[in-house]
C-alpha cells in the first residue's frame, strides 16, 4: 500500500488542524503538531488484535513508525505538499515488504 489514505488523514487533515490550533514552537521539536501526529501515527501501527481478540502493543513498531511519521510530517511542512510524504511513505512500505520477502 502506498500509504495514501494515511498521509491524507495524518499529514493532510490532522496536521493541518493541529498547526492552526497549536502555534507555539519548541526549541527541539518545532511545532508540537508534528510531534503529536507522529505519536498518533506510531500508536496506530503499534496496536494489534490477535485472532482470540487480545490487544497487543509493539514498542518497536511504535518507535519505527513514530519516527517515520515525524519525518513524513516534516516533509509535508517543508515541501508544503503531500506529494513527498506520500512518495516517501510508499517507498518505505515497498522496501519493508521487500525485506520481509527476502528473509
């Protein structure tokens, strides 16, 4: 999957709304909207539901996708477009899938 729906939802809608609501800037992270969307993006990918309906949380997935979400948000802000985050997200998903196939 190219991540098109996730980029529209997280970087197009959620980041845009949070940028208008949170105008403060932190010295290290910049606008807190970037950090919040990255954390939510990480949580979305870290939670899982097993066949017997048990909820699980994978900290590695949270960190991996949270950092990716931060980079995607930064790309969206710097480019003022969703094209680069969508492209980068798609390439990330492609190489992750390729790596699992080559194991």
